[in-house]
C-alpha cells in the first residue's frame, strides 16, 4: 500500500498530543477525525517508538486480558488546516503536478496536497508516551471504523470527534 500521510509529532502534554498530518498521496483529499484513524497513527507498529508502545500495551493488557484500548481515545480534533479543500487526483488550484512534486510535505503541516494539525486526547497518557516531539513517519492510516467525521477543509464542516 502507498503512503497516504506523513505524520510529525509537534507536541505532547499529558494525555494530549498534536500531530502534523500532511497528505502525500494525490488521491487523498481529507483528514479523518475518528478514533480508528487516531489509533492507527498512535499504535503504528512501523512508527517510531513502536517497541515502547508494545511494552506499555503488554503491561496495560496484563491487568485485563480482554483489554481494548479503543475507549482510551477521548477526542480527535482538527485544530489547523492548510491547502484544503482540493479536488481528488488534481493538483491544488492554480498549480501543476510539477509545482507539487518534491514539495508535498516540505515542512510539517504545510503539504501542498493538504495538511492539518490533529489534536488527539486520551484518558491514559501512557498510550502516547512513546511519541516525542520531532518524531516523523509515513503512514497508511485511514478511518477503518467509519466512526468519525472526515475533514475536507470546507467552511463550517465538523472538525471534532468526541466520545
């Protein structure tokens, strides 16, 4: 599967983490704001800190073998958006693909294909403790549960999911 986003940790404070989400695939025109998307980002087995996350998960799950981390996600909010809306498979308005190539995610949160800052709030800070500001990785995350809004960058759209 092709990468869809580049993720950069901007800040973490207790149970709140801010992630720059940069679109890197030309067919992607939205940023999911669902707990399943947030979980795919935080729990990415190929992302930075994966070993530390797995150790935390094993210790947490040992308390309850039927443990499910899904209820730990309290909210997912788009707090900034740039270069959206955009038409799927088309370059940004007024640009060509040559303008975009090589600059899709030049600076965290500034992809020409669309970007945003997503704030994830969890009820157990241990869930995000393995992610430190400055960490960056590619992601194939998507909203597998269909349980939250999709942010397309349109005025007035819902930009927060909350438990």
